[in-house]
């Protein structure tokens, strides 16, 4: 028993030591745990640039940003990809990024750069929207809600399930949409709206998985009881993509009316103090290249930030992109997040 | 010669402490330092905010309350079962004991789905009751209630209590009980005067684990409890990750750790008074003969079937049935790499990754845990402090410790931030308390006279260890090994921090699949959960075989 313990500890130390030996041409990309990309595409980048890339997942988006801030003086990697507009201000305020103006930026859709400091580069976006069960709405001859206010009407009573903004990223996004629509102050503000939603038998659960797979109703499968759920505009095409019979068409849809969705933009930034800044810049350009942008939809179910990219067929056919999503300034989000969520909790949990 | 042997022992004894110091205390103190002394000056305003807020006091009280309730219910159900399992021999007993550990390995999201299938509004139980009693409305409405939280905690922890108590009871034997019975004691008196006092050390030992586990509950509270309930652990995560309010998160973590230490102090002082040293005897489990005895055995098996196996079965059924039809396509798809994507491996490959980490963590936790148990058992002035010390990792928020790793272990030679080693290390930290709790009661029950007798007869200390202690500890070690293995198989927080292919474990695959919209990935995640159970069940059977082969029944 005892020699084994010693040998294990020795092994630990032997195995740990080589980790410290870093090669020069290695690029470490810090990202969140939903990151996905095709191996061949990355291999092509590595072959072309002579840089070997290591992907370091670091929990969810919030955990990742916090880790990057905590390790500011000794960065975990060279790049951070996946910080979105709800966490952007926190990262910018902590000054973890080194500015870089990519030459490929000209292809990026208008209005996606957060400011003119070039500390971060937009890569992709996704909209948090209501999803609905098509069969339910058809068989009950129910019209789709055309605004957030509609959801408080009697015909949508008991139909909606949403996520807790304190614990869920789409939950927070939807809360922000209601703040953009009804305001944080005033006679009828977002809190009044949420109270009306609650009075209309809204169900709030803690996470997306529980809401989508536990409570959301999809006719024809073992599922929940509510035909409206807060999810993503890309969920319906993903449903088709992953269904056993993709030719059967869509079974769910997204509602993308004006001011009904909240857009999450994901950015990449070069970490200040990166050991391999030149390679990091190459990687930023690569993330904006067609090869990377084209495969965003099917790998991460987000939309490319470049306008000139062809969407895959299943997205072209089934995906809706809201024209006028709700908007809240990133700085406002960071400054008020705690108060907004706290006030929401007090109202909703009373 | 003697001197050198002594020195060696001292060094060996310090290995578990060094492990704890390096991989637990150092990172934790680093993050507390950063959080509470941001500008080099100690800032305790977070504590003031904490203690002056009804909300946080309420959270603390609720955390304690639900943990205490979960512990009591678990112990009340598990104690009679442990007695029956130790006392009677019946077919399938060992297997049943092993399988009872299965819930422990399942991710909360998956368990929540299984519970919904059974106890939900449209669940099996409600359907049955409505059909049977021709009811109009659903009789059982447990969704997002305190009752659901307690049921889930019992589901997770029942095996912890059952196995620790059964192994202890078996190693005690039933001589005293039989003597009392000969003297005319009835069943009630037997329970009151003999059985409960005898089992109390193991009961408390298990109770402490169950309490801490429920105390730091996270997923169960979030998913099954819904948004109305929050424990300290939930608050810590919220403050640390979403709000990045590190001072408040650190203050909450400290409160959590201190409450746990307080609990442990009470436990340590009571268990010292309660510990009885009994000559261990062979556990003669007998066949149930009378009708009453048979009834007891059947009731226990039925309880385990309903409490533990019904949800597991619901999960299996859900994974193979599509609209009432048997469909195994999603199992078949587990062997292929579903996408050409980086970091996506064929799900089946994750089984090997999981097994590798589980084996490393199990060996490490067993070695360190046994040494630690001997340290604690020596009963010196310091050893009383050691027991709570090794329990600390269980009571520490994973997020807090994770951030600690990031800032503390960032320089060579200990740059672990991107290393796969962080996975077995963190698994070992969590598994260690389980090994200690499983081994300690039996270790304490070994009378010193046995070892002294062996020494007098000329046995070297090592021989005494091998021939006296090891056989008597065999059951406890096997239980500890099972839990260490299970903890590692089911844990996923640490595996998410590291990206290499070899770090993608089964729970990571399950979470990934559940994060994607699309029914196929949902069904694959169910299939993966069933696979996780199968792999664990096989592991249990092998551990049990090894025990019997290596140690033998005493």
C-alpha cells in the first residue's frame, strides 16, 4: 500500500514537469465548453501557418471570462474566443485584451463592432427567441404572438416556459429583451411585464436543457407540456438537422418579430501578454475566413458574422434571422446586471 | 534500523497532508487572498453584507434545514435495511448492494429527466394512481418542491448510508445481540439497547457524508427544486460566475466551510464518546427463516427497488423506446464519431477516458485514504483535527476551488492549469473523504489487544497490518473503492476545464449532447447515461470480486 502511494506521487511529479516545457510556435485558444470546429479546417490552418493550436475549454462563458481576468498577469492562453455582449464589458474593463485590427474586418456585417478600439473582433452571433411547437399552434388554430406584450394575453395562458436569468444564459438574454422593450424604469417596466407573465401562468426553470427537453412540448415525441419556450433562432434548423428524417421538415419554429429576440454576439480577443501574438493575429484572421465562418452554423448553431457567407442548406431553408432584435448597451448590462436580476428574483419568487 | 523505519513512517504519514496542502489548501487560500485582499488590504465588507442580509441568512438556514432533513430521512430508511443486509443471507445480496450505488454516478440533469418520467405531472405514478382510483386530477404534485429535493437527495445518498453501515455491521457480527436475545430481550429492546448503540459510529460516519453532500447540493437544487430554492453553493456559483463578485463568493464559501467544520466538531466529539470496541467476529449472515424475517428482507428489497431502481429503469426505458417502439439505433450510433469535429470523439472512446481517470483516482484515494485513516485513528492531540480536515474538499464549492487552481498552480513545476492531471487530482480530493468514512469505523473497532497479541507472538508491524488489519478492513476498503470509482466516473466539473481529447469523459459527452437542440442528440445522451450505468455496474462487480479474492471472508 505504502510504496504504491509514493510511486503515485512520484509519477504525478514526473508527469507534471514536462508540462512546463513550452514550445515557441504553439497557440493556446481559450474558449467555452460549447466550442466546436472541424478537425480538417483547423489542420489546414496549422499546415498553412506552421502554428500548432491547442484549444483550452474553460467552463461556460462566464467562467471563461472570469478565469481570463484572474490569470491576467500570467495568461492561460494567447486568445480568448466566445466572450459575448453580456460579458464583454467585464472583460474590457479588466483590460485583458491587446488591440488588433484585422484586415478581414471589412466583410463583417455593419454594427457588429462594439466600439472603435479593436480590442475584440466579432466572429458570430445567435438570437435568443421564442420557439414554438408548430403542430400545437396549427391544431388549435392559434395565432403566433406578434410582440412580447401578446404573451400576457389569455390565449397564451400556461403555454410559455422560460429560463432563470440568474443561472441561464438564454434566460438572461430574454430578460434583456424585455428590458429593452419595456424599460427598467417607468410606469410599466419589465418587472410589471414579468408579473403579468407570471399571472398568465408562466413557468420558469433554471436551465435551457430542463426547459427545452423537460418542459417544452413537441408534438409526436415524449416531451413536456408547454408549446412555447425561450430558446435560440437556430434551434429549429438544428432540430431538422438532428432529426431521424430530415426531409420531413420542421416541427418547431422560431418567432423573430421586432424587439422579441435578444442578439448574442461572440467575440475573439488577443490576450494582453500573449506569448505568441503574431500567431494569435493569424488565428483571428482565420476565424474571419470563409473556411471557418462557413462551418459555424452546423458546429455551434450560430450565424457567421460575415455577410458574404453561404449558409448550409438546412439553415438557408429553416433558419430565420430577426431583423430588429432588442438591444441593450453592453456597458449597461455589466453595470446593472445584478440589480436587474435581483429585482427580477424578488418579483418572481415572492 | 528502528529509527529509519520510524522516519519512513513519519514521511508516509505526511503524504496525504502534503497532497491536501498542495492541491486544496494552497489554491483555496490563494483565491481567498485575491478575493478578500484585492488591494493588499483585508476587506471584510462582504461579510458585513452577508451577515446583515436576511436573504443570505435565510439561504444559510434553508441550506442547513434541507441537508438535515435529507440526512434524517436517508438514515431512517437506510438503517433497518443495513441491518437486514448484514444479518441475512439471500440470493443476489452482493449484487443488490453494488447496484444500489449506481444513482451516485448519474448527472443531475439525467436524474431529473428520470424523475419527471416517474413522478411528473404526466408521469407513470400519476397515470397509475389516476387509473386505479379513477381520479380527475393528478394526485402527486411534487414538481419543484422541497419534497422533490429531499427525494432526490435520498436517491443519491441512500447507498452511501446503506453500504457504510452494512459493512460495519457485518464486521461487528451479532454475538452481543444473540446473547441479549438469550437473556430475553424483545425486538424493541434489541433495537434500543443493542443495535442502535452498536451501529451509531457507522451511522454518524455516514450521516456526516450525507449531510455534507446535501449541504453543498447544486444541481438537484437548481433543476429539481426550481428557482425558488437556493443553497449556499448555488449562491456561490451565481456570485462567482455570473456577478464576478469574488469577495461575496469568498465570504459565502468561508461560511459554507465553517458551518461544515462546526458540524464535524460536533460529530468528532460525539463519536469519541460513542465508539465501542468490540472483538470483531465473523459476520455470520444467516438465511431468513421465519415469516417475519422473510418479510423484512422482502420489504428492504422492495424499498430499494422503488427508491433506487425505478428511476434508473425509467431512464433505461426512455433510452430504448421511441413512441412505444423498441429502437436501439442511438446505442449503435455511440460507436461512431458523429461529427468530424475537433474535441468530438466517438462517445464510446469516452468510456476508456472515464475508466482511466477512475482507476487512477481510485488507487490514489485508497492509498491516501488508508494512510489518512491510520493517522486519524492514532488519536493523538492532532489527529482529532485531521478528520474534519480531510472532509473539507467535499464542503468546498467547486467553482471557488477551480478559480483557486487557475491562480495558484500556474508556475512550473506545478503548472497544472492545462494538464489532464487536474482531473484525477480533483477526483481524488473528492473521493478521499468517502474512503476515510468507509474505512474508519471498522478501523476503530479493531481492538488494540488483537495487534498486541500478534506482536507478542513475534509478528512484525507490517505482518500485523497484513494479517490482522487488512482482512478486518476488507469490506470497508471495498466500499471506499466503490465510492472512489463512482465519484470519479460521475464527476464532470474538472473534466470541463481541460480540453484534450483524452479528457472527454462520459459525463462530458452527456452534457454536450444535452446542450444541443435535436431529438437525436437528446436520445443519444440517454443512451450514454445507460452506458455509464453499465460501465459502473461492471466496475462494482469487479471490485467486489477482487475483495473476495484478495482479502477473503474472515
